């Protein structure tokens, strides 16, 4: 995988195989040198004086608040960029302008975003692709195609996409020129997701851009799950590569339970091999999650402590400070357990708790994650607390209840908050509670891992802490978002003649330590998919093991119509979550003042 520490992407050379093409093995190279595009006069870019209308947009996708669009400064006026293209450039003219030499020994990558008119595509996928292009991480020859049912021209797609593109804060040079070059690689094709004819037409357009090169094709399914299979069938039968690889990125949800997930996997495998399916969980692409294995396996001080012998409990906390905000129709069908806990938090838990893999190879890492998931004790109803936020007035402002959302049924029992205690029945983690907590409309926005260590046996300074021994417990905190950081809570003597102890943090604050802007998770995952790197994507047996843990308790909650505990909008969540933690002699780490 390319190093993202400085976001410099060199030339790549690697083997690939495509099951769709009878397992042919070929090699190709990615070049980091790009042709300078001469933009035709009839398609000139105009800089407008109006502000970027998307600058303050907040994307709600998979339970996460997306980063707001960041202006890069007045000198580039990128927050005021708007595209006015008179006519779509023909493929022939495009090849001339891009100075592409048709060479059968070269390869090209065609990236097709299905659901191109949706929020995820506009605010995450296209900006991530541009960021990769800006950092010279994409191959020399590539094309981006948007595909959706909406009627749109190439020019209209480029205009839409341009409104959400930004450059790195620390790298602003030639940004406008880079945007022009990227936008001229973007095209649009309108069609139905279940129409083989429409995908055949897309295939024809892709071939015009690919020429005689080895064609590699990546399809991103940014579409509702109920049309996954239709789209995959049509793409596989009518638009797959004839001489290179074909890969498909599938967005969650991957079903609602074990049965529906297995059915989805079986249907996908009618048209794709497992190594062509890239199930994306964008949390696995986040910098601090990616750093988990580095922190543990490359630092001698941590690995010996990473067990039941020294760790008292592990907490995985996810909270949002807003509600469904009109997205209740989607959310009500899944709920917080399916939306956050069964995938994001459970994947982080598996990475945290896995044994040392044989290597950094994708299969070795995923094998260890599966072992962890299969070692976990089935989740019991008594170890789960659910809640739903209610209306609350604070500071003269009234915040709505979940059921006040017009897209949510008034009698909905869907939980917007859940806490659970999970256990791993193996030699390393036997008896250690792994506490998960996730919720909407809470008092703050955060995602973090908190590792609370055991009390110091026979601590000489217990009297300085009083009766609350938890006060002298060391704690490692990995803050995934916002304000990425890693800090270790230690006990320290306050300077002076007396013996007064204090709690201090050994703090690695990413924004203070590193001047580079942290790449978005989608950038990392898209680049991995293009490279064929699978370690941050979910394998089918991982998915089966994850659903096996949660399906029984989800079914019980729904069959018994379990009533969620109400909690005020903007609070810390249901009181029941504190009783659950107390049952295992745990105090939630995010309740303290040190944040």
C-alpha cells in the first residue's frame, strides 16, 4: 500500500488476476507522471465570485459526520470555483487534448461511480479521487465515469463535482490547473441499474477512452442495497474488462442479519469472485485505525501489556451531536446497532484484539480478525442497553425527538443509542469486558478507543488517591475523530515540597506533531482498491462471523418489541448504559474531564 505519511505516490508495479477473465495473470505499471492537458477554449473554466454553496454542508453517511469543505485560501479562490462547459468533449478530441499515445502495452483504469448524483458520490468519492489525482497517486491513464438514472450531461456532472473539490491546505500550487485536468477526465452516462443495454452503452464509451490499452475497471456501488445485485449483474455481463481486472466496491449495509447478508453474498458471487468484491467500511481507512497495528506491533512497551494480565477493560465509543436530520427513513430500517456497532466498532475491536499476524499480507491480517470474531461469546440481551432520543429544550432552543422526524413512524422503536458488553473467550482476553457505546443526538461528537489498565498491586500511593482506586488507573486513549490524537494517562507528582499527585497526559496530538493534512478515509480505500490491496476490506467469512454475534440479539429485540429508554437530545445517553458498565466494575472513560 502506498505510504500516506507524505502522500507521495511513486510508480507502482504489481500482479493482478481477474476471475472474470479466466484467471489471466498480467503485470502493469502505474506512472506518476501526468500529461499536461490543454483545455479547449469552448470549455473554459470561469472563476465566479459567489461562495461555495457546499462549504457548510454536513454529510451524514454510515453514522459519520463528513469533514466540511475547507477553503484553501483567497489566493486560489477555489471556494468560488464553478464550471461552465458548453459541450461535452468527444472521446477523440479528449485523447488529442490529453496527448495520450495509444499503446497496447500500457494499461488504463476506468472508475465508474454508480449513484453519481447522490450525496456520498458528490461529497466523498469524487473529492477523494481528485485528492489522489492531485497527489499523483492515480495511474497515467485513467477515466472517471458517473452513472445514475438522472439525466445529466458531461458538463453538468463536471459542474456538480467541481463544487466539492478542494486541494490540500499545505499544497495549493497549481490547484486550479489540476482541477481542470481532473474534470476533463470525468464523464457521465445516464442509465437504469437493471438495464443490460444501458451498461453495454457504458462499455462502448469506456472502450473509446481505453483504446488498445489493457483495460482495468473499478465499479463503486454508491447505491441502495436493494439494487446491488441488478447493478452487479449488468456490470459483470456487459461492462467488465476484456483483458484486465474488474473490481467492485460495495458500500454497507451488507444485509440486516445473517440470512440477508448470506443471501447478498451468494447473489454477488454468481457474477463476481470473492477477490473482485471489495466490501468497504470507511472507518478502517481512518488514520488512527490504520495506526492501531503500528502502535501495538512496532512498540515494545505496548505488546507485552496487550492482554488480560494488564488490561482491565476496553471501551469503543462513538457519539454524534446531531440526530437523523431528515435521514430517518434509511436509519429507521437499520438502527444504531446495525449502522455503527455491527460494522465500524466491531471491525475496530477485531483489529485491536487480534493476535500477531504472520505478515502484513491482507489474508494473514483478515485470518486473525476472523479468529477473534469466532472466539467472541454470543451477545446476550442482558448485556445490551438501547435508547431513543426525545425532544429537549436547551438555551432557549428546542431540539426535536427522533419520532419528530417526518421520515420516521411515530410509533418507531428503532434505537438511536446502544451500549453492549462483549467478551472474547480466548487465552489473551478471557474475562476482559469490551464495552461498546454508540448513539445519536448526544452531548458531543467523538469516536475513540479507551484502554483502561488494571490497578497497581500494592500501590504505595493509594492513600493519595483516597478510596476511589480508579483515579490512579493508567489509560490509553486513541481518538479516531475529531482532532486525532493518542494519549496515555499517567500519575505524576506535582512540583513542590509536599507529596501531591496529579493525572497527566503523554499526548501525541496529530495536528501539532504533523504539518501534513490527514487524508480522508475514502482516499486510502479507493487507492487500495485500485492497487488490489484488500487488508482494509471485509472478507465474506468476516461478515458471517460479525452477523452471527449480533443477529440473535437483534431478532430478540424486534420480536419482543423491546422499548428503548428515552434520553434527552444533547445528553450523555440513557442511564441504563452506566448500570451496564457498573455491572462489570467499569466506569465509562468519556465521563471524565480529561478529553
